[in-house]
């Protein structure tokens, strides 16, 4: 999934801690083999390969892959495509742009955009099959898979080893179980987007938080700064500076929703979050003078 996982857990003894840690990282590796778009032989990439040249019959998906695709489709419908797992073709072009420092070729960009569209993924919930309706589509689960993996690790630790107090961090995605011993929750610090921004700290238990922005991942071409976060509806990297933090009941929701909130106008983003049970967000936008303007949803914790 292109990132490093860190797991912190409280176990009754060292043997249990060791066995639980090994099982947890094994589960992460299993999910990486299913959902990575960096591995040509992952289940995700083999699925895409099945529809590379033509729209053939539906393909059977594993429980994990189908669950992620279904959750992604659900969010896409709610935000009118501001989150879209089919954005893969343009993601590949922007990865190249970051290396070459040049904008994608116009024809290649148009061809890639023609293969993007969440409505062109046909899911059968009963059979758990997937069919891509446009040949050459490329799915990218970078905006949801890490959160799902964090959820799965917490579930494994709880059900198989009885470990309830744990934290799983995958880059900007963090899922928390019960609070550590003698604590009210796990302390999570959110990096500011500007030096003048007031630091934000959270204390979480049995919740997840995800942060997305272009503080570190961006490319500057001809004086324009493009974020690594793309708007699936245009295929372009975002140019306005924005940092988004979403709290949700689980990592899958928090991870995917940060991408939609990053893309949508602030008012629409707040409505999306408010309409999602247990979710809250904190959005910081830099104005024309590079000053941070912060907006928090109603449920976001007040310091």
C-alpha cells in the first residue's frame, strides 16, 4: 500500500505481545497483496488486467477487496465522485509528473480521464463479483485501503488475542482501540499546515483519525504547486493549500472521507461530514496571504 505500518499494543505478557504483533503484520501483508497498486500480481491489479482490453464477464473478488470497493462506491455516491477509486489512470500520470517536473501530456491526460468514473464499476453484493464497464480502467485504493487495514488489525488483535488497547498508524491514518492503561485515550498531534497555525491535539479511544494535505507531497510546475491529492472529477492535482483532518468511528471511513473533504468546497465538505454518523472534521485553508483559516464541524472536539 506504499506506506509503513506502526502498531502499538498492550498485552498481558511478552509471548502474547509477540504472537499478536506477528499476526498483525502478517494480516497487513495479506491485505497489501490484495489491494496494492504497486504490485503487478496483487488481486487488485489482476482484476484490472482482466478488463484491460475489453469489458468481459464479472470477476470474483475476495471478501476484503469487495468490502473496500463497496465502501468506496457508497462514499462516491454521497459526494458525487469527489472520492473515486477509479482515478488510477490519472494518478499514474501525476506520479510521473512528480518525477519529471512536467505536466502530463495533453492526449495521454485526456485518454486517462476517459477511463475514470465510479459509476463504471459494477458490484454484485450477493455474488461478490466486480465488473469494470470501461476497458483499461485502473483502480487505486490509496485513499481507503490503509484505513481498512488498520481496522482489520484492531479487529484481529481484539478477537484472536483479546487485546483491546492498541493503536495502528499507517502514514496519516490512525485507528485506535481502547485507551492505554490509566489514560483517557491515545494522544494524536496534527501537524500544522503553516507556522502561524495553532497546534491541534486529539485524545481518541475506539475511533480513527486521518489527515490529508500537501505539506510534504506536491509538485511545483511552472510556478504552480499541485498537491498529490487529485480531484477525480477533473483529474488535476489540487492547487489551493488545504489540510484536512477527519475523525470517524473507523479507519475506513476516516481515510476515504479525508480525500472527499479535501476536494469539496468547505461548506459541502462540512455537510458530508455532518451527515455521517460519528464523523467530524477540521479544515485549514491558506488564504491568498498564506494565512491559515480554520473551520471545524460541529462534532469536532473543542480544545
